[in-house]
C-alpha cells in the first residue's frame, strides 16, 4: 500500500488555464441558479398558498420539486455519459427555465405544483451535472478544493435566498421569485454554451438512445416517486399505518429493489453499474452520505422552526439566526477538501466530522425555549462544522475505490442517495414533531387543529398573539418536542460515526477520464505521474486487492 500512496497529488492551481476557469464559472452560475431557487421559495410558500387558494396542498409546492429532482438523478447521470455533459446541462437549464416561467404565471395550485415538478427536473439535473463535470475537470485529489467553492455558492444562496424572498413577497409579488430565474437561467445557458467546452462522446443519436437503460430508469423513477409520496403523507395527511402510506411505501421500495435486481441481470449498460459499490470502502461512503442527507435537511428545516416557535422570530429573522449553519458549512467544507488534497488521506477527516455532529446534535437536545444566544449559536456552529466536513469528505472514499470511468454513475448515485435521504430527514422529523406536539401542547389548545394539519406550521404564526400563560406553555412544548427530534438525530449521527469502521485509505486517482475532459487539453495540463488512465486503474486494482474484504 505504501508504494501506491507515495505519489503526491498535483497542485490545485497548476496547469489551470482560462478554458478551465471559464468552464468552472459556468458551473458556478448554474449551481447558484438552482440553489437560489431552492432556498428562496420556502419562505414564500404561505403567501403563494393563500393567493392560489391552495389549502392543505401547500406541502406539494416543495414536495413536487423534491420528488422530481430526486427521481431524475440516476437518469441525468446516464444521459451525461451517453450524450455528453454539455448538451445534457443545456437541456437541464432549459427545463428549469420553462418550469420557472410556468410557476411565475401559475393561476391555481395544480398549475403551480406541475410547474414546480418541471423546475425540480431541471434543478436536480443541474446539480448532478455540476458534480459530474467537476470530476471531469480535476483529479480526485483536487476535487475537495473546488467542491468547497461550489458549496460556498450554496451557502451564499442560503444566506441571501430567504432575504430576497422576503423583500419580493412583502413589497412586490412572489411571482418575481420565479421570473427572476429567467434572466439568471439565460445567463447560465449562455455561459454553459459558450465556455463549457468538454468532450462529447461519438455516435449517432440512434446509437446513443440505444445505450440508455429506459426500463431501468422508468422503474427507479416510479419507485422513488411512490416511496417519497408515502414519506410525505406519513404522519401528516394520513397516519403511518394508513393504507395510502403503507401502499405507497411498500410498492415504492419493491420497485426500488426490483431496479437493483434488474440492473444486475439485464442491461448491458446499466444506469447505475453495481460495481460502484463492489467494496466496503465505497459502501461506507454511500451509507455515510445517506445519514448526512437526513441530518443536513433536518438541521436546515427545523432550526428555523425552533427559532420561530420558541423565540418568536419572523421568517426573515430565523434565516438570519441560521447563518451559523449556512456560513460555517461552506468554509469548513472548503478547508476539508484542502486538507485531503494536502495529505492524500480521508479517514481522519471523516472521523472528526462525525464526532462534531454527534456532539453538536447532542447539545441541541438541551435547548430550551429561553436558551441563550451563546447556546443556540455555539451549538449550531459545532454541528455545522461537522456537516461541512462530511459534506466534502464522503466523496473521497467512494471515488477513490472505483475506476475513473465509473465516476459519473458513482456521483449520480451518491447525489440520488443524498437527495432521497433529505426527504427522509424532513419526513421523519415532521412525524416526530407532529406526534410530540400532540402530547406536549395544552390539550384544549391542541384540539383546535384537525387531523391532516401539520401542527407546527399551523401554530407558529399565531404564537405571538397568544395570551400568557398559554404562550409560554406553547413555546415550552415546542422546545420539548424539538428535543426529541434532536435526540433521534443524535442517534443517526452515531450511526454515521460507525460507518468509519468500514473505511480504509485507498490511494487517490491522479488522472481523469479523457472521454469527457476539456476539448482544449492544452489549457489543462494533466499530471504526468501515474502516466495514464490504464496505469491509474492498475494501481487501483492493487489497492482494491489490499483493502476490500468482499
């Protein structure tokens, strides 16, 4: 093993010409477009629902977006392999632009939900393609540094999105949230078309269409959609034991299992080749990614619930209080990538990240309705540091342990798992909070809210107007209920920490897949050590023999 790790990773800054940086800027703008929409719209959901007379269907404004963006991930990764990165990215931006225009013009809730589903398809593919193209432009050893820059863009969107939403909703109209995407999408389209000069695979349209696993993609899209619908319904619109929830979940997971069975036995070119999970190192990274997805979205969605319910913060104020998360995650992720690049090791940073999260969520369980600023801010920074570290660190064991030409499939599957887990995080936490509020709220007060209503979002707007001592009792009930949510998340963080038991250090790849790299290779000097893709994968096979226990 020592002989395979003696090679130093190339410098992140060496050999990066103007073509590379223009390509990277195109990726940055496309990702910012997707991130801004995701973070801004949630603040305006109550206003949109009221204007469109949406009633209890408000949840589908976010759910339709999440469903479609998750379901499209494996398919978009396969399209990128068959048709090339640039054409797929251009189509994705166009779909997002169409969805934004439809959402801005929506006249009823059905129209809005459909538009959000179209937006989600475009957004999911944009984010997925950004990760895949990044793998084409830089070596694995360099990836953390540039991935950290993309996460900085998400942090910027997270910090500014709710503020932009609040200003437009209060002083103009929520429709401008979607219309604002049109010029941004136009700029993004032009930048990608002009500067994302990466290679496109040869072959006729007919040949490329024949390489797509259509049946497998239909199975995974249907299975994912049904499973996520069941998760969305569970504990809110229907009890978890209701036939609607159980039927959707059971059928969804049967289809997902059938997808993996089908991928193993049937297609010559499967959507997700199962060799991306052929050893325990990659499996550890995928399991960690799932845990991380649950924990991240729970933090982002339910810390604002704590701020608004317990501290009577407005949506805009709660987004400001959340800066301890949004502004810490990205720099820490960037630093983590630099550490991995410098050392060529990823095991220690994974351990440190999970320990930070385990301690942070454990401290969250102690928060009360009247906790000090030092408590909620300090605990938040510690948790966010762990989230940022793991956000960057999980990709290294996955990609280090598989061949370079499988990167697109491996990244698409990782993005799928992360997004799927995020929906799990929202659903699990919503169900816990719903059940705990029913127990902890004063009985006479809780009785005002009928079955099928998400109590947290129904109660929060009326808390400031409650009389004492009812207001204090309600705030305390929210703090106690949120404590249970954080206890469950602490357990999941412990599960994440256990995944490092499967990890071993595998040497970082030092070459890229030339099939999808920059058209002008003179603008991006490849490392000379390691020699070639074949030499790099020979090293990998040796490492796999030493590290895999399969």
